[in-house]
């Protein structure tokens, strides 16, 4: 797991591709047509009828209960509060979306089955060209390389698709799998910060990758579909004239 992807509100199930009948009625929200694909997985926004499968994934476990990888311990919440708050968080990312502040919290699918969440968020992206990423995987899907694959996919969206200059992430000092994934993808150490952790405090090890670092490891088998139709939702267009 990496960064601070807090949301567990997505689900599984195969979907029709962009522009097919399954997308009818979503023209006003073109983010639903944005898909990032690798040979192993795809990342896209989930629909509401898929929330249940993601909530079931969370209930089955996404980390050892004895540890807490998130600054906000949302996985500690009892049912049904956890499910309700998760859905509210998911809806809020869409309701609050602007080109000046956005969070694309994509569900990760393997063979049509949801396995986790990979997000990318930014503020003042048109000016800064800087993003933050965060992710988590269900316990049953950890340890097989999916964490690295989904991070590579979202960085491809950031750099190849959106023209980012840099991407940031981070994890608690003892979250060895997340930090190992960051190193494998090419992130470099970028200082430390203190953050709340359940009832205490712990060190976050921050990491950063810039465009040059990413270009050295750039893959040629990642596909971005549907970005052109929603690019103005990520980057404020310049004033006319």
C-alpha cells in the first residue's frame, strides 16, 4: 500500500468500453469514460452499483488489524458506519471536483474483479503540474506485483497523459511493502513528516519522482482511454484570447 488513499467505495464487475451502451447517460461526467489499462489490470472510476463489491473487499481485510497504514484510521470504524462513511467520502470526491482541486480515486480491476484502489490528486495542477498518489489492495491480492503495476499505471496517466512534472507519495516508516513498491517504481526519498496514527503519532517517509526519473522507466504497454473528453476537468483551459 502506498500514500493515503482513504476511500473504500468501489466495486467489481465487467463494464462496457467507453462510448458503448453501458456509458449511456454519462456524457455530462466524462470521467466515467477514463480508463488506464496495463496487460494485468485497469483503473477507472466505479459506478454506484459497484460500491458493494468494494465494501466487501474492505470487510475481508486490506491490512493486518494490528497495524494502521493510514493517517485516518477509517478501517477501524465498525459496520455499518464504515460503509456509510466510505460511500460519503466517495461521493464527496465527485461533488467537490474542480479543475483547481481534484481527486481521481480509481478502482483497480483484474479480470473484471475489483482488487483495490489507486488514486491521484492535485491542487492548482495547471500551474504546479504536481500530483500525489495513494493506493491500497485487498489482502488476498497482495504480494503478486499488483501494487507496482497499478502505481506504474497511474504515473503513466500523470506524466504521459496530464503532463505532470512530479509525483509525490509516502508511507509510515514501518510500511515496508509500500516503501519497497515506491523504490521499485523509481521514487526517491523526499524527507520525513510526523502524522497522526490511531491514538499516537509516527513518521511518514515521503517520496518523489520527477519526469526525468519516470522517463527512465517508462513503459510502452500502458493505454489511456477517454482522457481527451475530460482533460478540461484536470487542467483549467487558458482564458480566451
